[in-house]
C-alpha cells in the first residue's frame, strides 16, 4: 500500500490456477481510493481481463487489457475501507502474470501528486540527475533492473557500486539520484530494500534526501543495517547536524539461490515534511520525529552509501497532508537532538515531547506512560507539547501520544496517535566507536544481529554485548554502534564532538582503533614512550613526535569524552594476519602498547583492563574472516572480552557464559 502498511506481498505475483489470483492483506483496515496494476513487460504475455475485490464485498471489473510496456493501468474510485485487495486474472495471453499491484490510501483534502516514477520502463526517466560523493568506489545505477535476472521479478532502480566516503563530520557519503520536481511541504513515499548476497559491502546506508537546496543543504533520512541505526540529519552549509536517531534499522533480504529472496525485505518508506515538522514512517509505523524549519521546500533524492545493494521502487511525491499528524520524541538534548523508539535513559526521568504537523484540527495532546497498565496520563493544550515524567521505575515503559478533540476524546486515526515501545528508565547506555571492526564488517552470523530485547540491531559485537550486559545487570541496555569503516584515530578525534553531541545520554564510550592507522606509505606512529607534561593543552610540553601520533589522537578522544563527564574504555586492536606485511602487524601490536600506556597514566583515571584483541585473534586465527576482520564467531568472542573489561565499571556486572 502506498502508506507503507502492506503485510503480505509487496510486489510481483504469478499463478498457475485458472483463474489465477493473489491476495494482499493489510495490517488493519485501510481507506483506499486507487489501485494500479502493472503487466509483465513482454510482447507474448499479457493480462487481458480480471477483477479487483475488497473486503467490504465490493469489486471492480478489469475489462481492459493491461498495457504491455510496463505502464500501469489505474483504477480510481470512491474511497473504500478494506482490509485486503485481491486481484483475479480471468483471461490472459500465454501466462497469468502480474508484475505489480499498487494500492493507494486516500489522500487528505487538497493533497495532490507532484511526481511519481515506478521504474518500469527499463531506462531512467527524464528529470533524474546523478550526484556522486565517492571518496572511493564507483556508483552503478541500473534502471529497470529485475532482481537477480529473473524475468518475472519486480522492475526497479538498483545501485550496485561501492561508492563510499566520509564528510568532515564523519557522516557516510555516497551517491544519489535527484528528482527535478520541487516541493514545499512534502509527503514522500517509496519502496526500498538492501539484500545480503554474501559480498562484503552490503546492507549499509540507504535512504532519501528531501528539502534539497543543493549538495550542501538538505534534510536526510538514512538507515544502516550494518551499524544498526535510523537517523534524521540536516546538512546546512556543508555541516551535518543529527536531528533524531533510533537503534533500529531494517531487515535485509537474503539470497541463497537465484530467485530466492523475501518480498517482505521491502521497506515501505514515508517521509512527511510539514510546517517545520518531520515524521518518518517505515512499514506504516512512525519511527522518527523531529522539528526543524531551516528548509521549507526543495527537491527529493534517493541515497545509497557504502552499500553495493540498494534498490528503490514506486516513488510517489505528494504535497503535504493537511490533517494533523502527531509524532513522539524523547528530548535527550533539548531542541537540537532527540531520540525515538527503544531509547534508554540512565536516570529515572523521561523528557517526552510531541510534534504536530498542524496547529488546528485538534484541541490538545495527551501523553500516556504505560497505557492501560498503571498508566500515567498528562494533557497538554498549549504548544510546545512536552512533559517530564519523573521517578519512573527502572525498566521498559511504553510512551503514547494522542490528539484530542474539543470534548477531550482521542482521535482514532493512526495519524492522530503515536507510540514509542520499550523506552527504558535507569538503564545502561553505551556507545561503540571504531573502524570497520567496530562496525561489524564481514560478520557472517546474522542470527545474533538483533539483541534479545529487540533494542539493538546490526552486525558486529554491540547486540551481543547488549545481551551479555542485560543478563548480568537486570537493567535495560543499549550499545549504539558509531563505527565508521576506514576511519583512523585522527579522523575519530576530529569527529568525537559530533558523536558526543548526538549521544548525550551515554555513560561510556568503547574505543577500538588502529587498523587503519597502520596502513599506507605513511602510517601513523604509535607514540609509544613519548609523554606530555600537559596532556590537556599539549604544545611545547610534549616530547618530539608525540603530536600526530596514535597515542596523541587517543588522548584527544579521552580528553573530549571526560570533559563531558563520561567514561572512556580503550581496547587493543586486532592483528594484521598477512605474512607478506609483518611490519603492519608490528605497528598494530605497538598501538596496543600505546593503549596500555594511556591506561597506566594515572592522570587519565582509567581503571579498566583493555580487552586485548591482538592476543585473542593471534591465538585464534580461525576467528578472522580475512587479514584483520573477525568472523561472526570472532565478533561473539569480541563481545565477551568487552563484557569482561566492563565488569565492575560504573556498577556494571558481566556474566560471560
């Protein structure tokens, strides 16, 4: 469905029964006003006649043959409230095949379509332009691509090149397709997916740009399965500001054999920009909300970064909806940064706010903690709509917002309510930083990519560490993954302030660097044995060669984190298991010596024992997927060492099995 609420299907269907039919079931009743059918673009196969049926008993005859070039045939009707759409093919040429069924939810009064592209023609339509910000790799956009070359699969637009880079802020950069249609307020809807075909650079960043002014100024929503996040960004004057975040991502498709992929891997994305409020939906669920009025209009684009498997389909751009939509957010750092679903607070207070896309059409906002079970309810009739809930019991809580009418009655429409599941009080909040090893590259065990409580998603060790700490502490835990593949310690020291600003609730930061410092013709010197009298201001108090060393970069991060009254946890990087490059391996081992010197320096007040990944993987080479990335089992062992290092720190308890 065009509002992202489809439960089953989401794409092509073919049948051998006569008549052939397919049933699309929604997650609840939907009010539809249009259905489009797309035939297989083939000269010898054609859908001739059929029937479109709905759960209320009504039906629409299809008595015109579908165009044989992939152009959709649209059926517009008075709004119908239905829980499903069933399409039956009663006559056909050669095969009973249907490429796509699109069901459109009823639009708000006055809401109109500005542009659309179903990517069925086999060529990219006029109006699109490509923009590449690739530090490495080359983008490859394939219009009209059919999944894995099967003729009966869904035409779409796919990007398969490994275009990747970082901005000066440490934000993933890549390639995007820009649509020349301008919007003011916007309601953007499209389908996207990323499949795990077993290659190295998959399930990374995919998303959209909107409010686009130029390459330096726009809003951006992206989601990254490898790192496990959803984020709303503002790029203004070439600088990124993180507006909102969630530790959730998306479920990648998997392919063992050609044609073996899940239609449910499609993400139905909807982004609403209206009156300075941004609301993001994934598969019909509101997942992020933010408020920002920097850009009041612009263009839209489809983004792919450090991901050789981004696929897009069925883009529809509408003007903004006029009925009020409410979205919830956890104000973790005042108005500049907010969190959403699955947030973990380290204290007993939750600062909850609601953003509404319209100032009329409702009378008040009701906030409810633990709706229906020992609930706490507060009504706020004056913007800004916000409330602090104090002295909450430790553990998970549900937070719900309802729009109320003049009589104080809750509106029942999904647009008029929002819920944040599993928002925790008095929990453990950690952030993992590092390079591709921290990010989880080459993790070949997908079964542990979601923590037991569903809170942390993504590859590598963070979801596993979540499980270990939660088992030992009986507290709710989040381990956010801020790993950036390819990052050096110097680059991390430059972006640390951005990470601190976007993770204000975090208690501790887990740092793993060195793999990229050791590479190239001018590797970063370790700084082992070098000292500074003043480790805060550096300068002339430092030994020659200290400034610019690995030790110096790590000290800068320690200083920045401790200046925010947060704890730092250091680790020793893994070996470089290449017999042809023993010098690089020796450098990485030396970085571990520098880490130990930083821990032993009493001025840093570090009491933990750094997890020694160099020794772990040197003694267990089978845990390495290549010369320096762990396997999935290797990441499991990494999580255990991190857990042991955190045992007793800040009251944490580790029970490693």
